[in-house]
């Protein structure tokens, strides 16, 4: 899905689809636009996606755990190009520092007040083989059951 389709959605639907508020999306897009202009000032081919579409592809990857092939199919690009776009968006936003989380040392300082702390405590079941009661290894090898 491209950005033109979701641009006019109401705030709640926009947030449900992208995972971020519209104001956060706009701020991220501004940071990426500045970085894109700096990158393109040196020359090079015209980008295949707009900055908003690049950001939307990255949010789809991070939020929905979609593969590069699926995202590439929905945006009309190959998966290697989508990988490079997502990597560039992630690196650019991390390098900017606006959306960075505080480091471990910041959390340890006593004068720092934490507003919100998120912890991922998802349980994942582990598949283990079932135990066969009463049947030994030799009986199973010989076909005696």
C-alpha cells in the first residue's frame, strides 16, 4: 500500500495501519527528506519511491514482520532494493537521534526520571519430542512394537 492511499485516513485508522501517530510519521518523513536531499545533492539516479513510501515500507517491515519479497511486491520493487531502502531509513533515523532510546547508563542515573518503560515479555512455546513410555530404542529399531 502506498502513502497516497492512506494520506487522507482519519487519525485512528492511520495509526492502526502504520503503528505511529501522524505527527510522528511527519517528523520521521522530514528527517528522511533532509537526508535524501543531502544524499541526492551529489547526483545519482532519481529514487524509485518517495520518502513517505520508503518510511511506510520500513514501518510495514518492522510492524508486520513481512518479508522483503512481500513488501517489494506491494511497492513494485525487487527485494534487494527494498532491503537497501529499509536499511537506509533505519540507519538515517538512528543517526539523527530524535527517536533514540536512552542508553543503559542513562537509566542507571538517579536524577533521570523515566516516563515509560516497555518490556517485551512474549512467551514462545518450545517444541520438544514426546517421551515414549515402555518402548526401548532396540524395540523401535527392530520394528517390535
